[in-house]
C-alpha cells in the first residue's frame, strides 16, 4: 500500500510539470516494436522493478505528504523547438530514443527506475535562485563524474551510457540534445511498466560541454538515503 501511494505521489508531481503531460495512447505506427510490448507490463513492473518511481527513495513520504496536492512546478527552461527540423525528424528522434530505452529495460529491467531517476534528477537540479542547472542534461555529467561507488550509481551510469550512445547515433541524422534524451527516456521508463503515456516537450538546450557545472543535488536523493525533508525540499 505504501508503494502504491508513493508511486501516485511521484506521478502526480510529474504530471504537474509542463514538460511531462499525459496524453492519449500512441498509434501503432509510433509504438516501439519490441518484445516488451507482448509482456504483461504491470506484472513485469511489480515483479522486477517495484520501486520504479522512487528507487526506494520516497518510501518515507506517506500519509499527509501524499494527501497534499502539489503546486505546479515552475522552472526556466530554454527550448528551441525548431532544432529537429520537420515533423518527420522529430517523430523519428522520439521513436529512436524510446526504442533504445525500452530495449535496454527489456535486457536489464533494473534500469527502468534508473532512467526515471535521471529525468527527475535533471529537472530537480534547477536552482530558482540563480537560474542554474537543469533540466539541461547536466545530470549525465554529474553521474559519469561521480566518485561514489554504489549499486544505484552503477545503474544510473548504465542508463546514462545508453543515452549517450543514442545521442551519438542520432546526431548523424539530426540535431538532438542529451537533455531531451533524458526526458524522453524517463517518460518511456514509466510507460514501459504500464504507467501513463507522457508527452515530452522537445527542444531543451543542453549544458555547454566546455562549461559544465555540476549541480549540488545529491544523486542518491531517491534511494532512501536522504531525509524526508531533503526529498520534499528538492521537489
């Protein structure tokens, strides 16, 4: 019961963000054609990655915390919707990221929460005081440059490497930002285990590779290692 409440809490927070909005199911032409589609996705999720939305992280946010309706999330994000060119290129980009994310989850189910955590951490890293950090893909650099050694970070690194490889492959055909890849993969991770379909606003401007500033947001925020107050404050 606690897990269900926490998943609902995190999904309600996600749905309040402008960049993630629920939408009607996609047509068959745009749904990833992988074996995961033929699996009972809810059974897949509960048996393999039951802590998807938070790791184990927001397990301490129960009762009153869940009952409170979250305020709309506001962050200043720089978008360039024209960076992908025509509609066909945009659709192709989204489908490629979704397909590669889903394939990685099919091969290693434990990566589903890692992809979702990357998307959440990238968005939560935004600092409203100085307008710095995400969602700009900076979480990828934070993960890959972290000196910590733990299972959660290992999974985040595996997910990050999938997205880096995906971005490199896409750049041969079209412009793409690692920030968009992170957001699309997070949405796909939710859908892959039976969650709602989330549309993602494209065109995030990614962090300048020569001037990467790492956000102080702890990468273990959603693992249960942080206090309930730290988690609530991050949201």
